C-alpha cells in the first residue's frame, strides 16, 4: 500500500525523470484500425469482387458442351410402303434404323446481350464499393471505444495524482499532530481525525489504481499498443472551429447505396433488350445429323445464329424499376433525417463545449483561492484555533477544485473529440 501511495505522490517527478512513451489519441485510433480483425475484410471483399467479375466476364466467352445420346425407336418410316408404286426392287430401298446414337460438341457464343454483362459488372463494382464503405464505417466506430477508455484513463491519472498529494499532505499533518499530542498542545482526537482521513484517501487510491489498470488493459486490447502503463497519454489540443462540414462514413453509405440502386435500374433496362447469339454443333452418330436415310455412322456439323427478345413480360421489369425508384426516394428521406439528426447533435456538442470553456475560464483563480484558504486553515490547525475536521473540509475543497479543473479540461477535449467524431473528420 505504501509503495502504491508513494508512486502516486511522486507521479510528476517520475514523469520528468523517466523517458516515457508519449501516446496521442490519434495514434490510438490508427493502431486500433490496424489491429482490428475488421481490417482483414477489405482484402476478402477485393478477392470476392475479382472472382465475381471474372465470372461475369466469362459470359462473353464461347460455351462448350459435350453430349451424347442413344435411342431405340419402335416405329420408323417404312420407305417400301412409301415407294411401293415405283419400279424399284424393295430390297434396294433404304431403311431407317430403329436405333439412333450420337456424340456431339456444341458451341454457343453470345454476339450481343443487350448490355447485361456490362451492367452486371457495374453493379458488382458498386457492391464492392458499398462493402468497403461499410467496412470503413465499422472501423470508424472503433474510435468511440477508444474514447471510452482514453479519456477515463486521463481522468483516473489526474485523480490519482491529486489524491496522492493529499495523502502526502495528510502524512505531514499527522507528523505535526503527533508531536503536538506528545507535547500536550494538540488533543488526541485531532490525530485520530487526520488518520481516518488518510485511510479514506488510501482507499480511494486503491480504487483508482484498480480502475486505472482495468482501463489500461482495455485500451491495450483495442489498440494493440503495449506497455501503456508506462506511457504518457497526451490530452488532445483544441481542434474545432464550429464550421466543420459533415462527412460521416454513415452518410457516405447512403450515397453508395443510391449508386447501387441506379446501376441496378440500368441492369433491368438491359435485360429487356434483344439478345443475339451464334451456335455450332459437330458430332458423330447414326444417322449423321438429319440424314435419316444413311445407314452408316459418320461425322457431321451444323452452324447457325439466332435472336431472342422477350417482347412482353407482363410489366415485371417495369414494376421492378419503379420499385427501385421508390427505394431511392426512401433512401433520400433517410439520409436527410440522418443529416438533421447529426446536425442537432453537433449543435448540442457546441453548446456543451462553450459552457465547459466558460466554466473553465476561472478554474485557475478558484484553485489559487482555495490554496490560500487551506494554507490559512493549516496554520490555524497548528495554532489550535480550528479543529482537524474544519481543516480537512478546506483541504478537501482545495483538492476537489484541482480535480474539477482537470476533469473539466478532459471533458472539453472529450466533447471536442465527440464533435469531430460526428462530423467524420479524419486527421
């Protein structure tokens, strides 16, 4: 316990004598973004998009299909009945075999698909952009976690320092009171009151140390920065003007979704266009191709081209495009509502910052007065004109003024950081 208290008391001196690692809030942001598992999503999304794009591009390549059939027909055309009136010996007439078999290689090639492939690839690129933007928004939200550990750490360190100085001051008063009790000039109850207050202060130091360790551990986990217990966390400097434009990652998601819907409409339009294609077939079988009168298997091939156009789809495509247009309107309304909400949050934050700055303007003056009052109270305690409880009330008021001033500085920085977080600013 004494070692913990001594550490808190000598905090400022050790800061000057040790070569500490200085860590800024922005370094914590960057480190958290780098070590989070979410950072691996971007490469996975890139690979997925590349594979899907390759698949879409392959639709413009010829397709090859290998097939084979075997069939036996119970009834086939009897040529002798058809040609019986001709002066031809029946035995010399060709006959169509009952069994048919063939092995074929079919080749088909899209000549023009109405722009479906181009539009589908454009949709895929916007989907990738949407995934990347969503990933950026998810990583950006890590800043809020960092803030929830960084600023309470600063406050805990400030409280530890002030409470440690309070313990040191109480130690000095206890030594003086002990001497006074021995000489019979100070009542024993004065010493008891001072010792009780020291125990309370030591309990607070223990609580603050435990909280400090927990916050350090949490901040190390989210940022991946090691040895933060030996680092100096720097309070962010004032950084806002009040005129910052809103460029929040959540808002950018709305813009990307709008583009996704727009290219989806282009895809639907291209699906209504006619398609032209070519085809070829090479095979070996009996009968070869459409030569049903051939009795010997042989090779054959056929070539051709075609066009296909669904001229009426019962307004299905048109209704889907209208549905997308309605989704775009809905998305626009949601974006406007989000922008208004963010703007209201910024207004509240600015008012909070102004109020905190106004209150902090006279903190130094208040601390100076409280130090004078507690100094007078210390002299009065030594002279026996006030009780230990009265002295402790003034001493605690002084320390509380110091803690409040530090907390206000941290609160101002936190409010400014929250303001920046809402705007989406990236240093």
